[in-house]
């Protein structure tokens, strides 16, 4: 198994360092990746005859700290001008294990979001907009690259899937004190609380583990969503008319960005409990790998420490993962770069980040 360990370590180091410099996450953490390592299940626990696995994951965070680059705009909280997002996602995942090597999963997220601000409602009174409904569904096929009957200490799982644009990308609500004589008007809510992004996507996943002893090991996860669509055509003017500047730099409509997640850490098993500690890197890239990167987006990344605990029984387990932010960086978007080059004045937008994310869930085998 020395070869497996070397492959896993090399893969993990490549994913961490290669992507942390190339890509850069914004106003919310990336959508619907859940708290668990995204592997369908450990191959040692899978029957050669197959079976079913159901997972329900609840995810919540409150983003309220504004950053431009890595610099926190602390005055926003002091002045009460910060944007506050409350985001709740309930993921339901059903996995069909055909045997101890091949599986297929369907993930359906339900979202409930609330966003409060001053600037979206005339600037003098804090008001809220909401969104809710079905998010973007994912269908994924998985395979373990090494034979589980021979690779007892470690293995690597590869996943390839498709993301369907089932979530509404033009969800509307009322914006107050912005119409004639201070009236309200209806328009698409902010990109950060839209249930979907409006694009068909391709997902790639790599999940790996290596056990040094019967109870102690390490794990790694890499997830990347390719969103080839450039923009979804949804207005960012909140029911109003886009400015000439927004039209010139294409921020008058919403972008359909790629998304990335990397996790690496260690786990310790004691009786029915598994404890884990690791690092989590979530990223919304400046530029997509495939296609153009026009439109409005808040690119950047979050690097977090991620403790977790899982309680396991034979057919049932319950878990909690709480990533705590260590570094937050709102990088220049393509639109920011274009405006800087055109005007000679440096432009970089801000984004609101959370201090932590709560992931709790249950998994049932049947």
C-alpha cells in the first residue's frame, strides 16, 4: 500500500497548491456540497450485492463580514451598512450502490435564504428579501479506482456527474424605498440568494483515504463544477434600469460561475465515534475553465479549519461538521479588471463572508 499512500499524498498536495494560486470565493460559500466527504460510502462497508444509501444534510451559515481582498471592512458593521445573509440548505441524497465498487447518486437541495441590507432598499432603512425552493439537482456516477478486495488500507474514488439547472435563477421579491416617491418595486433578488445559477454543469470529484492503523487515517476530497454557460441573462438591477457602467462591463446580468471545493484532514475512530480534523478550501473562481467569464460574480475563496464528529451504528450514522474560517479573500472579478484597465482607477468589489458553517446530517443504509 506504499504506492497508494504516495499517490494520495501527491494528489492532495497538487490540489491544494495548484488551485489555491490559480483560482480565487465570494458572498456565500459554494452551493450544495454538504458537510461530508462526498464519497458515497467506505468500500469496506459495501456489499458485493449492492444496496441503497440515504443522506440528509442540513447546512446553515450567516454571512455578515465584508472583505475587499483579504482586508475586512470593519466599519461596515460599526455603521450598520453591512449585508447580512442567512442561508439554509437541506440536501437529500439517494445513492444506489451496485456493488462494492460502482455507485450512482442523486442529490436534490432545498433552499431557504434571507438577505437584509440598506443599499438595496433606499439606503435609510434595513429591509429584507427572501428566496426559497428547489436548488440545482446533481446526478453523479462513482467508482473506486483500486479493487476494494485488495486495497484494504487505502483507496481513491472518482466521480463524474451532471448538474441540472432545476433551481430558479430569477427568483423575485420586493425592494422598498427605491421606486417613485419611495415606493417599492419587484425584481430578481441578489445572486447570492438565488436558488440556482441557470446553467447546465459537469461535476468532477476525487475522494481518497488512507488508514495508517485500524483507527487512525487521513482523507481528501476534490470537487469541481464546470459551468460552461457565460451569463444567465438575469438582471442585477433589482427591478430597475441598469446603469451605463454596468452595461459596459457586463455586470448588468448575472454570471454562471464554476465552483471548487478541496478538503484534507485526519480521522480517528473510537468505538462508535469517528473524530476528524482538517482543512477546507471553498472557491468561486475569477475565470471559468470552459467558456467566458462575463457578467456579475463575487469571486474569492475561504480557507477554513474543519472539525467533525460522526456517531455510527450498523445501518445508521449521525454527523456534524463545522468549518471555521481562517482566511477570506474577495478577489478582483473579470468586470473589476476590465474597469481598472479602462479607467486607470483600481476597482475591486467587496463580499460578505461567514465566520463558520454548520453541517449536520444523518445517513441510513437499506
